[in-house]
C-alpha cells in the first residue's frame, strides 16, 4: 500500500478494530452473566489485541517503507531537477550557438553575395579586357602589316635608289 489511501487506512484501522472490540465486549457482557462468557470475552479481546498488535506492527513497517520510498522519490526528484537544470543550461548554450551560427550564416551569405557580385564584375572586366585586347591586337597587326608594307616600299625604294646611284656613279665615272 502507498499514498494517501494507505495513510488513511493506517489511522482508520485501529479505530475500527477498537470499535469492533468494544461492540464484542458490550454484546458479551449483556448476553452472558456467568464466568464462562467473561472468559470467552477475555480470550476474544486478547485475540483482537494480538491481531491489533500484529496489524499495528505491519502498519508501522509499511509506514517505514512508505517513508523510505518517499525519501527515495524525493532524492530522485532532486536528481531529476538537477538534471533538468543542466539540460536547460545546455539548451541555452545550444540556442546561443545556434544564434551565433545563424548570424555567421547570414554574414557568410552576405559575403557570398558580395563575392558573386565582385566575380561578376571581374568577369565583365575580363570580357572588356579581352575585347579591348582583341581590338588592340587587330589594330597592332594592321599597324605591323602597314609598317611591313612601308618597310618593303622603303627597301625597294632604297634598292632602286642604290641601283640608280650606282648607275649614275658608273655613268659619271665612265663619262669623264
């Protein structure tokens, strides 16, 4: 037995058995007036008293067990309370970590967006540079071809001038 019904039983059982004993005593004394009836009543009262003592012992033992169980439950409750407090602290730490990680994720996402924008701009700049370089290369190649033509023209002009000068020099030397 345990709990409130047991405690209620512990208090009511002795009172109930005392009432029964008094009732038996009253019946015996009213119904019989001789010594045999008194002996019977006395034996019955001794039996009831013995039963009451045994019941009282059992109730006392049950009460001790109940108190022991109550202390154990109190200890378990205290341990559970401590464990709950530890879990609450751990949960708070995890919440803080989660908040920090969420903030870092937000910062990382912002940085990622900025880096993507910078990459896009760098890509655009690279495309512009490639187009500019292609234009510069084309203009440079055109200029090189133009310079090569001029060089060839000057080369042939110089050769022609050299040949003409050699021809005039030979004619001048021969003509004298």
